[in-house]
């Protein structure tokens, strides 16, 4: 990008040459957009009974991509009925037969990987190198992984007579639209459940492309249904009487509403909610590696990541050198067109999210934090926010307590490992944590004390379908991924005999 030179700090210019990057845009020709997308119910795209449609836009350009059906309660009811009808046969299919469909879906995602990646980037604003190298391959990997379990449930839960629960209602967010659909669908289908999935309002298109793949894989009609819409569509799904289980990923606020709504109904529930993870750098940490992990931890996907390392805790002796390295690295991040293969930080997903980030950042300045942003030129249209660091942050500041869900890092310091533990756990959340140190014994000592579902050591944001992921406290409960991710979709004999 031509403006990269403008961003380089003078300190950086003195120490190393500044490279110009030629534009490297990914073509959008591979994506064939429809003008309008209906609801995926009973194996077909159908017009909404509600008669309502909404627009989905590209957050990098504010251009309308397509109109999408808004499912009302009547549409949600049709989708749940379709799932219930399909359940009778699907739950009785041998696991090896169910696996065949999952393998087909996985292979189709791989074959159409570029199309999925470009569409994900257009609809959500994330850099193409992330949708291409992370979201889409991981989505395929989830289907492959759970296809492998479909005929081995008796081995996974010996003598516990694993049986499908029935119909699952699944509500997903906008930060990893296709990947979250895969996290939800693959274990549900492998265990013999049928599904009604509600994608987020701002990012429905890859789920709808997935509906094409599902049809081409000849999955029996009604096994997967996709109802698009906003919060009220999700609420209608959660409230529907004939749903057996709700799986939700999104904000803690909505997670609490859902928990209250279904209390006493007997519906099963898993919640994967917000986070405010501590990324902890000790004085013996390999600083250059740590810088890469810290940058990836907070600026990956514009910080729209529930497990983002949004609080950096630095041991005092290395605070100054680490801060300097972080500032230098920030200058080299390329912010802009998400379809450019060189882009590191793309567009903020929506105007509403941008406003939320701006409000929290303003509170950080008001409360006495010291803000640092690189000098980058932002595109004129679309929703953008500069990668941002805050120092002089205290634990009571809102930017140290609330989930910003944007490219904003709050930096605090500590002196002793015990203080690091206290500060890291001083949050209502408990989703993830990172530890940077050369000492193996310290990694184990710290990991034991972190109240977090995932603890990364000398790395961050590593995901794998075989690893369980989930939280404690206000980050929710239940695990997705791994063998543990099967359990929420199964009735298991508690006495251990089938
Ligand atoms: P929400 O929790 O509102 O959205 C998550 C999903 O739930 C979306 O599909 C949403 O629909 C749906 N939904 C909204 N209200 C209800 C309801 N009452 N019942 C059932 N489903 C509902 O998150 P937002 O998109 O509003 O983001 C707000 C904040 O939440 C962010 O700023 C961020 O801090 C946090 N967040 C955290 C995520 C995480 O993974 N931890 C993911 C997303 C957001 P729709 O999008 O169409 O409104």
C-alpha cells in the first residue's frame, strides 16, 4: 500500500528500510451474489412468511451486497417443524451414514474455499488472509473432525447409551460467521440431532452459501434449517416450545437473557460468551516472539474475538522495552481494504460496533489512560478504527474491565507472579489467558491458577477442532470442540449402563 511509508515512525525509519507494498487485491469474481436470499427451510430457500427483508452490507465500502429474508415467529416455527420431522429418520441413521454427509460437506467447503473466503471478507470486513487461512480451513476441519466421531459415540461414552437430544436451536455471532456455523452444526449432526441455525444480522451470507453446499451434499431436507434475521428472530427460536437445546455464542448480556428465558423449561443450554483475557508477559519472556503473540492476540480479526488478549500484563522490568517494540510493530500493521492480501487489520464489522469501540476508547482517555495509535490513513468510506494501545491503565478503568471487541489493547504492569495471577483473574470473565515466559515450571504454576477455559503458553489464538473451548464465570459454560463438544448434544445415561 502506498501510504505505508507515511506510517513509519522516525525511529523505525532510522533503524530499517521502509517497504512499499503493491496493491494485491483478491478478485471478487468467484462470488455470485443473488439479489435476494430466502430462508433455508426443509431443504429449500423459501420466501419469508413475515414478508420482511433486510440489507446486508460490506462494512469496508458500505455497499449493499444483497437482501436477506427476516424470519418472523411463523417462519421460525416452520423451521422447527421441519427439523422435528427430519429428526425421526436422521437420529436412527447409523453413525457411519451420518458421517458420509459430514465428510461431503467438509470436502465441498475445501473445494469452494476461495469463494467462501472472499464472501466472508465482503460480508464481514475481516482480512482475506484470515478468512482464507483461518476461518475457512478450520470450518472444514470441524466437519472432518466430527465426521470421524459420528460412528464412534459408543467408544466416546462407553456404557452410557449416547442418544441424540432432538432439535437444537443455534444462535451465532458475526465475528466468525462460517466458523461458528461449523462449530455448532458439525457436533450436532454427528450426534444425530437436527438443527435450526440463526446467523447474525450483519453476516448472513456464508451461512446461506453453506446451505447450497448442504443441498449439494444431499443432506436430507430439514436436518439443517437456517433462519436469518436480527435479535427478535433469535429470541423466537430460543422461546420456541419444541426446541430441545439452545447453543448460543455472543454477548454476555444476551446470554443472560437467554438463560432467564429458558429457565425451568427443561431445554438444555450451552453459552459461549464474552471475555477480557489477560496476556501475561514475564521478564524472561522471549520479547520478539511475545510481541507477535500480543499483536495477534488483540489485532487478529480487528479484535472482534471473544478470547482476544485485550489486557496485556507486563512484568515491570520489561515494560519499557516491550512497549517500544509493540509501538514499532503497530506502525507496520497495514490497515485497510480487507480484500487486499497484504492487509493485517480490516474493517470494523458494523457502524454499531464502531460506535461502541469509540465510546469505550473515549472513556479510556477520560479516565486517565494514555492512548497510542499509529499514523495510518484510513479509507474514507466504511467502518474503521486504528490499532490502539493504552498505557497508564488501572484495573478500575472501563477499558480494563469491559469487553471492547475491537482493536484496542490495555496495558497494565505487575511485579510478582502472585500479583499477575490476582490481576489476570480480576474480571467477571474467564475464557482465555496467555503466558509468556521461558520457564516451563512457571507456565504450569500460572496455568493452574488461571480461571480461564483456555490457557496458551508462548502463543495465542491457536484453535484446533480436537481441543475443547469454552469459559467460566460470565464467559459462559459448556465446551465446543474435542470429545467434550459432543456431550452437550447427547442424552447420556448417568448411571453408566446402556
Ligand atoms: P449479540 O449477543 O446481540 O449477538 C449474538 C447473536 O445473538 C446474534 O445472532 C444476534 O442477532 C442474536 N441475538 C440478539 N439478541 C437476541 C435475543 N434476545 N435472543 C436470541 N438471540 C439474540 O451480540 P452483538 O452482535 O449485539 O454484539 C454486542 C457485543 O457483544 C459486542 O460488542 C461484543 O462485545 C459482544 N460479542 C461477543 C461475542 C463473543 O463471541 N463473545 C460475539 C459477538 C458479540 P443479531 O446479530 O442479528 O442481532
